[in-house]
């Protein structure tokens, strides 16, 4: 995944939205395709590291819906791709054989961006309650498998050991799995979205205890 994951997610979302326009209402009730657009609030950040206020991320998903009884409640299961970013004033220092550390960038260094990027393949499950007035409430849980990771830095060279103008690599000591609850409340095709990751991004004692809390919007035109 060398190109922007966000561009890929948006392209998939737009393509699926166009495709859905030609489908019948009965088919649309069986499937849900949507996208989440959010900012990550990171917990467990080292004390000497500052993160950006907005850490934009996105995900796309497809769900198969199963009505429960004759009411407005349904159970859904599906697949998705989820993308997290942590922008900070630090670089990943993994010179030590066993532990990942985040080293602050000196104040004298001019840089445009320094971030960690994580991408997961998700298995989401959800319970959804729809009301006749268009309001819907969704409670769910997702488990993800790490499929890509990288660090990117754009700025001045400042350290012969780790300083490069552009750097991208697979990050060591990351947990292969992530999981946590999701919650949505909205009206028709737009909802407020939240996801709280229970699991740490890094293997315990081999990196900082970072966890994202995602807050944003969900669009489900199909």
C-alpha cells in the first residue's frame, strides 16, 4: 500500500454509491455499504511527545443484514478496511533490538509532517435499531487484522542515525490484532460514529501503550 489509503477508501465509497443507485429497495435492505470519516484521539502517548489535534482517518465497509423478527431491529456482519494516523512531533526510534520508542524532533528542526499509519482488515458485527422517523441507533464490535504499517517523515535531515527527508517502512512490534466496540446514532444515511480500541497498537512492553479513540461521521448511501 504505497499510495494514499484515504484516496483508495474514498474511491471505493464513491464507486459503491454510484452502483447502488440501480439496485432495488429489497436488495438495499439486505446490504449496507458505507464509509467512516473520523479523527483519532490517542491514549498512552509518551509524556515527551505531542500529537496533532486532528489525526484524520477513514474506513469503508460492507455489511450483510439479517432482520430480527418483524420489527425494525437487525443483525449485521461484514468486512471493512480501516486506516489510522497519528501525527506527532516525534520519530520512531527502533534501533534497540527489543523496544520501540518515539523520539521527539528537536525544536530547531523544520519539518512538514511526521506520522505513524496503521491499516487493518476488519470483521465488524452490529445490532441496528431503526425508527419510522428515520433515526437509527447501531451498537457493534469489530476485530481487525493488521495488513500494513508505515512511518512517514517530511523535513530536514537532523540525525545521521534516524534522520531522513522521506522515510517509509514497516513498523516492528505491532500487535497483529485490534478490537473494540463501535457506536453510531444518526438519521437516514448520515450518523455520528465512535470506535474505542480496547487493544494496544504495540505488543506490551515492546512499545508504548497506544490506543486510538475514533470520533467522526458515517455515510451509508447504500
